[in-house]
């Protein structure tokens, strides 16, 4: 057992399996719903980036490579100044939703290099230009560009040309849970010396402003190398630093005078360090104060060409006589070795070393994306932020139906800049990847979403903070079984108690779906946008439900998948607890009825051999929306096999199963199962064999869904054949967009109209693999379609994995598809092993698009690599 596994085992015994300190600081708190107290819900403009360095947050903190305790009382991050910028670089810059030509987007270069589940070792790399950071250039150029143009990125501005930048490596190594060593390495990549100022920032989250903790904490000087941070909830912490050029104190208080023209209580406001370091303003007062709620030693350095300098700090909850002794200096290498041992044990030695780096950075990003998330909807709706008064309309505004929701937890985020808030189905994908390194935390994260302070009393799960009532695909049961199997495979023990907890809560959620999303009671489901944003010809969440009903192929398929997953969980539990045997039958019968509805209804189009959504309008025949998209392929996800010995262990289920089967076959009713000749195994699938071949023929066609980098979200067929439908006199059109969205729906920052999405590829590949294990060589398909090369489905699943993995693998020229025209930068010696994990990938070129650090779901590529290595 590695040292990290020992620490994880210790954490697993805690009531809450969580490390006290971790990377829990967001990378963007500004522009979030939580900080929006506007009277019109204009989130991005109410708290823009330009306010962030002067205005105290109410619901959390952000920072560069930040860490905090798990209630975010005390925070640490790094601030920089290159001698050119008008503000300190203390948080990541990006465009708000209305500033970018494709919605919000971070405009920085930063990388999560390494992390352990307990955060005893963490590495972060930030690339800082030596020229003035091009804030206005990025805004102006993106503002000029249209939807049909690519985004203007930081690498387009020229500030990184000639390697005129610093590499800022920030490394954390823990001596124990409350003793953290900090190393800040600054490397000058340019061929001339360059100045840089470094401020290691220590501050308290301002809870006193909203009245949740009226005891104001304090950071006070002890000597020239030490301050003490006193807090009534976490006790005392000592912050140690080496010889600095200065040491400044201020308070985490909004600069009301600067932002709103109102007088400040004192000169010690949040942005005082900016004025002091950059403009020399009020420096003496900050230096002489000797206490506050915000502190930073100041290191002014000139770094020679090609030189690396190091700055060391330490944060501990006890006094140390020699904080930077030999043990401190060797701690970094010791923890790095432990991280190497841990990942060697997780992935073993068979993985290609280049792909091993992809795996490790994918999981590092996942672990870095844990965030303290605080949101009490009732308090948010009924209280003022002290800037904008409450108006009655606010009480009926955004999320007003979710006043029970009171979140204050460490949550794995999809992405800490673009998506610094959880989303119901993102969470499931993240937990699957998390289970590879920390199954206990993964299980707790999945269960967290179902706790009473998240789940609505009627069973609805919260979608995401912009609209908790939006509906995401119900993937939680599927994720629970994936997590269960990952842990069982590794440890040999399956956590039945975990499955029981999930099952009990999801039974309530399943009932909510049945009661709320099947308006006709015919097992054909709506669901709204179902997380697929721009996949529809119009926004599927918002249509005139009095005049129009959209019967959804994917909504119905997802419910069939949900029923099958719930049956699967109940089966696993019933083998050891017969009390669950009746629930196996319940969900099996649900599955059969939904499968019947999906296949017998007009959702299946015989002419095109494809599933489509159907538009039902008053006084008009049902109209199939003939869009060849992932919507029509969702039915492929529902695949399960039951072995003969399971029936032997569950005689009551077998009895009911046999009766149900005989009754339906005798009466010519739909039956969704297929058995092997020897009766040893039975397949359950939403799609019967002939339709499976039809769908896979399109899926594996390179002129339709199959790209070099995986399965596209929309068929390339629609590049030459856009699809339009007229509703109430308005023409709605969809066409294949391989890259950024050309639609304004969902802010224009998300595109399902052609790109490759890794989570969808992951589900498809898993399903095809299960089909392959059942059929073996009795079911062959051309791969790719039209090639004449026939393969069984198991081998096809392997080839599909290879295509997705190829997005991150270097080609013969040393380039990666994900970087496209920016490979010149990522081919530089210092950047060759740096990997980003994007939200989605161009359906033609494979270039990464959308959020640049969405390891929340793109980390699934690590599991794909592991499975590929095992097969090889």
C-alpha cells in the first residue's frame, strides 16, 4: 500500500472523507449567480472582472493557484506583477458572456500538472507575459468577431512570441494535514533579464459582512518572517516567509469609494496592494499597520535570462522554530516520489509513457477542480448585498422555487473558471473519473447531490445555479454502478451500502420523472434541453407547452436507460438482500414498457432508419424533426446482460420474468431481450438487432458521425443538408458546425452541433463494448462504414477509444490535434508535455474548444487509456 493509499484509508474512516486543506478556492467568483444581487438578473454585468480586485465577495473567494481550509475561512494564493500591468495578476482573466463572440471564455495559459487525492502534493503552472497583459486587446478583438469566426486567444496577441514570458510553478507539499510547504519557482524563458514582483497572499473570507460570523478574524505580525492568523472557528495559523522586500496589511473590504462613489470606512480596502505595489500609494500606512484580514509579503526580483528563482513559504497551525529547515526542503521531493508511487500503482507500468502523462494530468485537473461552494438560496433571495436594495420581484426571480437549497460543501466542479458551479450530470461523469483515484470521495460526491439540502422534496435534482429547474439527463444510477464496479474491481469488495443509499434516493427521483415528464402517461418522455444545449433546432426547454409538445427520443431513451440502471442496482443488492428483489421486477417492467413505447411510437422513422424527436402541435399531425444527432443515438446507451446464475439466486424475479415474457410474446407485444442459445446469458437493450445495425451503420460512417477524434454530436450530413422547421410562422434551422457554435442559444458558449464530446463518446464506447461481449463474432459491422473491413463490436469499441485518445497523443511531427494552429507554442521545449482538457473538440480537426480545463468530464480519457492498456 502506497503512502497516499494509507492517507486515503485514514480519511475513509472520517464521517466526512475530506482533507482539511485543499485547492478549494475558485478561479472565478465574479460573474456568478451567487454574487448577483441585480434587479434584472444581469449576472455578468453586476459583478464584472473589473470589480473583482476591489470588491469583497459574499459567497466565496477566488485566486491564482489558491488553497483554503474546507470551510474557506482562511485562503492562500499567489499574486504577480510584471512591472507593466495596471493591476496585480491575482486571478485569471476572461471574457464575460456578452464580451466574447462565443460566450464567456478564460483568456489565460495555466496548467494543472499534478495532484494527489489528499492534496499532500500539488503542482500548478501559470504562464505570465513580461509585456503588459493584453486585457483590452482581447476584449476589443473578440467584440469585433462574429459567430462564424474563431475566438481571439491569448496566443494570438503576440505577448508570448520569442518566449518573452515567465513560467510560474507553484508547488504545495504537506508535512501533515495542517502544515503546508509552499514553493514558488519563477523561470525567465526570455533571453534578457526581466523584473517580477511576487506577493504570496494570505486572507480571510469576509463572513462578517453578511453576518454569518460577526467575530472578525485577524492576521497580525509576529516578526519580520512570521504572521499569526487568528480565527474563532479554525484557531490559529502561522504563516512563515523568507526575507521579503516588504510586508503589507489591509482588509478584505470593498473599496466603496472607487466603485460606487461612497465613502470608505478606512483606507485599508481590498485593492490597497494594487495601489501600493504599482503606484506607491499609501505604502507606508500598509507597512506600518501590522494587522488586518489580508496580508502579503512582497518579493521584488530580477530574473536572469533562463534563470529560475525560488520563493518559499509555510502555513501551519503550530509554531515552528526553523520553518525552512532541511526536512522542509526535502519534503517536496519526498511527496513527489509518493505521488509517482501512487499513480504507478493506479495505472501500472503497461501504459505508454506519453499516454501516462495524459492520464496523470487529466486526473490532476480533476483533483485541482475541487471547490468550496456556498449558496443558501433563501438567504440570497431575501437579503441585500449592501449595495443594491431588495425589490419584491426578486422573491419570484431566479431559483425562487429552490429555497430549501442550502449548499456549503467541497464539490468537484466541471471547470473552476467557466463552470465554477456544479451541474447534475457533469457531477456523475466527474465521479466516475474520481473513483479511479479516490472511490470514497467519488461515492460521497454522488450521494451529496441527493441529500435533502440539494434534492427537492418532490425528488427533482438541482441542475445548475443559472436555473436549478432545468433538466439534465438522469445519469446518476449509471454513474453509481460505474463507480461501484471500479472500486470492486480494484479492491475485490463491492459497497452494497452505497448502492442502497443511491437506490433509495433515486427511486424518489425516478418517480418525479414519471409524474412530471410523461404528460400523456404513454412512456414517451419530455425532458427539455437534457444538457445538450444547442443540439435542437430550437431550445427544447422553452416552447409553448399549451400549443406544442415535444416528444423526445433522447428523453424517452434516457428513461429506459434509467430504468435499466435501477434494475441493475437492485439486482446487485438483491443477491445479498432479498428485500430488494421486488424492485428488480418493478424496474424491469418499467424498462420493457418504455422500450415498447420508444420502438412502437413514431419516434422511430422507418424511412431513415433513425430515431427523431416528434413535434406535436394543436390541429396538426405529429411531425418528426429529422435531425441526425446524438438524440437519435441515445437509445444505444441502454445495454445490460444478466447471467443465468443471477436468475438462480433470485427465484421470485425469475418467476415474474418468465410470466411477463410469455404473456407479451403470446399476445404479440414488444419484447426487448435476446438470449444466447445456451441460455447462459440474456441481453437487454432498447434497440433490437435490425435497428442496432441501422444505427451503427450511421454511427460508424465517416461522412456522418465518425470523425478522426471520435463520435460527432451531429451528423456531418447536415453540412450540406441543413434542416429547418417552421413553428408559428418562425423558421428554425440547424446545420453542422464542427467548431464553435454559430447559434446564440445558451449564450453561444456551448455547441452540440458537430463537435466531439468525450462523455458521450465514453457512454457509447462502453455500450458497444458490452454488446461486443455478448455477441462476439456473431455480430459484425463494417468499420468504418463502406470500408469493407468487418469487425466485431468489441474490437470496434477499442478502435473508437483509440480515436478519442488520439486527440491528446502526439503525431509523427510532435503535434497534438487539440492545439491546432497553436502547436508552435506547445512544441517549445518547456511546453511539450503540457496538456489541456477542453469542453469539446472540433468535429473535423479535433482542435480543443469551449472551456479549456473541463477535466470534469474530459478526464474520462484517463479511464479509456486504462481500458485500452488492459486489452493490449
